[in-house]
C-alpha cells in the first residue's frame, strides 16, 4: 500500500510511551491549534538533550483540542492493548487486517518499483530518465499534497482508502497490459508513475491518519513502527521476486502481480469492524483550512524542524532508484540481479531498524539527529566502496539509519499533533519527504550521468549530513543547550549541556 520511499514507510520514521492514558485517546499526544510552541528539548540531562518524549506533556491538550476525537463507547469497542511488546498492536483486529493486507500489497509495490526502474533504464539507457520517472511519481505530492491533507481531514478514512487502493490497482494492471503486449513506451511508464502519484496524494495522509483510528494513541508508536517493518519485510521479498521475473519472463508479470496484490488490502478494509475504530470527528468544510494547517506547524518548533530535516534527506539522500541502478549497470556491470541484491540488503537493514524502533519507549529527537548524520556519513563511505560486495554490505547499515530517520520523524510528528489537524500535518510531512524527489531526483540523475554514480551518491550523503548537523544545533539552541567539547577516558567527547550550567561554571572560574 505504501508508495513513498520508506513510507512509509514511511516511507515514510520514535516511540510513544505505552502507558499513555488509553481511555482518553483524544488527549494523549495532542496539542491545541494555536498553542504556544513547547520547548523542543528538555535541558535537564547533562549528557545530551532529551527531546520531547511525551508531546502531551510538552503541549497539553485543552478541551477544544480534546474535542477533536471521541473514543469508542464502552461495550462497543474493545480496549486498546496496553502491552509494550514488539508486536502488541497486532492484538487489535482491525489493525491486524490492515497489516496483513499490506504484507501482500507492499510486496507487489516493491516488485513494480524494481521493474519500473529497470524497464525505464532498458528503454532509454539513461539514469536521468530513471530520475524523471521517480520525479513524476512524487510530483503530485509536491503540487497537491497539502490539498490532499485537507481532504483527508474532511473525509472518512476507510472509504477513502478503498478508492485510492483501487485506483493504484488499475494503474498497475494497465501497465502490465501494455508491457506484456509489447506496446510499452517510456511515456507510458511516465504516465503510470504520475497516476500512482496522484492517488498517493490522498492515500498517504489517509493511511497515516487511519493508523491512530485503528489502534488509539497508546499503540500508535508500535503500529507506525510495525508498518515500516511490514514495508521493509516486503522489500526483502519484492525485489528478489522482481529480479527473477525480469530475467525469467519479463517485467510485465511484475506489473500484473502488483495490480492483483491490491485485492488483499481492499478485502482487509472491507472486513474491518467500524464500531471498533477510535472515532475522530471530521473537520467540516470551511475556508482557510490549508492556511490554518500551515500556521499550526509554523508555530510548533517540535513539528517544523523534523519536517525540514526529512525534506532535505528525502530530496537529496533517498534517490536510491537512481544510484543503485547506476551502480549495478555502470559501475559494477552486474545487471538486474545486483540491483535486486542491493535493494534486498537495504531492506534487511531497514527491517532491523523498524523492529528496533518498535522496541523503543520514547520519541527522542536526538535519535533522529544522530541517525540522520549516520545515514549521510554511510552514504559517503559507500560511494567510495571499491568492490560490489563491500558496497552491497553497506546497504544494511544505510537501511537501518534511513529507516530510523523515517520512523522517528513520523511518529514524533504524529504524536505531537492535534488529531483534528493530523491529516494536514501528515500531508505536509509526506509532501516534504516525498515531494522533494521531483526536485532532487532529476538533479541527482544528471550529476550521476555527468560525473558518475560515486559522485552522485557522495553528494547526497554530504547534503544529508550537513542538514542533520545544522538542524541538530538549532534544536539544541532552542532547548537551552550548547555543545561541550572535552575528553573522557582519553578520548574526545562531544555532548550537549544546559547553557545556564555552563555559564555558572564559567562565572566561578
């Protein structure tokens, strides 16, 4: 079901304290629109900044915010499990149906993604053309993403998802027919990518928001992490199957199986019990709702800076269709099998990152910053890898770091957002994360064609590192912290300490 990088995983990435009041989903993890910005980082610890671990404490909900949701009434809806185990949200029947549908659909999505990139490369021989395909798939999110969020806040989520899933299924089947009949041209692939992107404009924020309706706030972090684990598990299977199909019977069969795979999530949505959903009051139609959402985010540093960071990383650091296909074809001359291997190993790392996120108990912005810096640094290291196998092995830690960025940012933003605003905020999140590809992918594709895959890959890593470092310093300053350089047991150490404590120490010297 996910169509964005990592969307999913979200791509789309952080945890939520499972002890949150499960009987009051309206208040846990919400803040009123127009509330004063909460401190982004808790300055109490000396070793490092403690970011907002419970957004409900950082920006307390008011009665007006609480009115945005209404828990299912007693006797009509089962209580959300309070367990903090790795798979606790799967105890919720509706979410279990959703999860199982995604297992099938996400596998098909990854098969189509690999087949689509390889088909474009085969038709054109150009990495820039692969970049254009990626850009067209995410261009609608950049152009219309915020309007999609406004629609999602107004519409019931489950019927909306039925429509978007059916639209993406038809697109996959149409591309399969063109490819299997031998009439496919590159503009057909461009058009199909753009059509999927249009459906994604509504599908992504609807799916992101619907998770909280299925499991409630007490299990939201766990469910978001398991969604990412689901997407990455499919990424282990999908590319491998796609590689076999491409080399064995052709790319058209991968498109066909992807189109058919949407039967599973559609069936899961139809089988859900509406009375067991955590009802969220829909936003009535009105003027200025788009501007209202933007003002809400602009006044919340704990929302805007994670969104800015994933924007930089999504635009410059997540152009793997461009880089990995070029490494497989041009650098190592290993063909579609190597491209499938790179994606599979990255998925393995991403799956590990998602499961680690499911075990964590709090949403820490320091984890987000550290993972983003590590992600950029690993890309720079991989760009210089001299052999295919070393490059392939580096895909595992890159997958761990990239997924950690996605899940941590995704969950921290969702948990800090008023449920009545969640569709618009998550649309902005996905627009920035996925919508950057129309800008970054053609540029990265051109750099890769002109200067080689190594230069293109290293450039993406350097931009990601620079963005993470800069935003980390901004968050530290907003949290009343400063960087302290020193030595610890004979080794250099960098840490954040409260600014006031450092100033008091200097005054006594």
